[in-house]
C-alpha cells in the first residue's frame, strides 16, 4: 500500500508537467501520411523516450514513415501506442490546444497524445525499465499498413501488451474490441452526354447507389452488432457527363471472426445491378476481434493495482472501434487496452481529455508495468496464471 501511495503522490506532482508536455505534443501536428510532420513528431518523442528509458529509440522507417521502437532484451511488457492523428495539417490553427478547468481540447489530444504523455510519465516512476519495451507507430489511423509486422514481432517477444489508447469517457479500460475490414469498390460504366444522349451511357453513380443499398442489408444488430458502413464516395468528371466510374469505400466492424468472414464473402459476391456495369472489389479483413478472455487476467491484475491506488470500480469495457491491440491479441498474447487518458470525442472537433484523471491513470499504468516486470515467470502463460 505504501508503494501505491507513493506512486500516486509522485504522479500527482507531475500533473503540471504532463499538461505542458501534452500541449507541446498536440501542437506538433502528425497528420496521416505527412512524412515531414510525422518525422518532426518522432524527433520530439525520441528525446522524451530516451530521457525516461535511458536508451535511444530505434527509428524504423518503412515506406518513409518513422516508427519508434525501444526494445528490451528480456521483454516482459510491451507498451504500445501511435502518434499519428486523423486531422489534416494546419488543424491546430483553427483548434489550438486549449485548457478550460480540468479539460483539455485539441486535435489528437485524446487519440492518443495524452496516452503517450502518460506512458512516458509512468516510465519515470518505474525504477527498473530494463524489461519494458515501447513501440510508437505512425500509421495506426490509416490501417497500420507498414507497422503491423513490427507490432506483431514485438508482441511475440512479450509476455503482455498494454495499449495506451484512451479509456472510455467513464474511465473503463478496454478488454475487447470489434474487428474491422476496409474495402474499395470500383464501378465501371460508360460515359455519354448527360443532356443529349444519356441513354447511351452506363451511369456509375446509379450503379454505386444500388451497391450502397445492397451493403446496407449486410449489417444488422441481429448479427452481433455488425456494421457495414459506406464512407468515402467519388464519381464522375463533369456535371454534364454520365459518370463512367465511381469509387466507394466501405468500413465493416464485427465482434467475431465468423461475422467478418460472412460479410467479406458477401461483399466479394456483389453483382452489378445495371447490365453493362462492372464491379471490382479490393481490400479485406484488416483486424480480427480482440478477445475479452485473453484480457481477463490482465484486467484482474489492473483492478488489484487500482484498488491499492484508491481507484474505485475499474471496469473492463467492450469497444466498437479497433486498435493495434487487435493485432497483438490475435497472436494469443495477453493484451489490455484503454490504459491511456480518460476522455472522449475522438476524431471530432469536440475531442477532449480530463486532466484531473491523468495522475491516477499514470499511476495505474506504472503500477501495472511494475508488477508485470517483476513476475518471476516469463511468457504469456505466466500472465495467464495471475489469480
């Protein structure tokens, strides 16, 4: 109990520093795919990481994207996160980092820059970080296309993975996540003059409208909460031309592998509605669901740590959104998510974090890492035996 009190007290004393660092990190924009901005953000974080871990980051550059890795020789715990956001460059000009009372707002403040600040602060509170690995990627928001092999490699070296994505607005950690798929449907029609002889054309916009309706029938609450959502859409070239092509992006989320595979099969089996239109499907299953069973031992350990810290009622929640924790859980590595900031509104103009909750969440992460690092048994089986 004395150790827990010291952890929480030490984290509380660092709250002002965390808020300052959060403002600095939010101001350092990291738009998806913008290599100069991601590189600048990586430079900042590399310095912070070396400061607390005592070892330099390995900068793993894949397709120009700079991921940061601090591996541990005997890696019992992997702290996982990402520093890219969904917001385009210069969003910070219209929505700068702002503090009002105990709430901070700004692009990426919750997803997940506050979690990164808490991660590094927690490492400052841990005496021995030699068994703790850290991986911060910069393409999570765009599907982890380059970082997935790196994530899986480091997860396999670890007994447990702690993901510092945001908690729920209530402060719940995340024990399960939906899996996700991403598709790109391309419709090919035939152009014609829209006013003179539209009948000679094969209208790709009309065809894609039929496909949107067909996709809507694939998702239903009765199928375990499966969602099939048409998102980005483009079609045509000019206002007086029958569109000869259209492209539609589709987002799919489901709680089970079977559901993802059912929808995958159905999407690949879509047929054109217009007789002379053609349809091509690209993409597929990106992340399989994260299992609550795999997270349960870590949740119980986190709840025990929370009680010692005086944090009441730490709950494990099911989250509809996916994260890189889906990849690590799919390998069978015990994974607990949502260990970052308490906040909400991710990906929106209303994104926020609760600054007054940062010390307790930092202490929780530090205590959990400390316990996992000191376990005598190594490997995932040891974590599985936690009472």
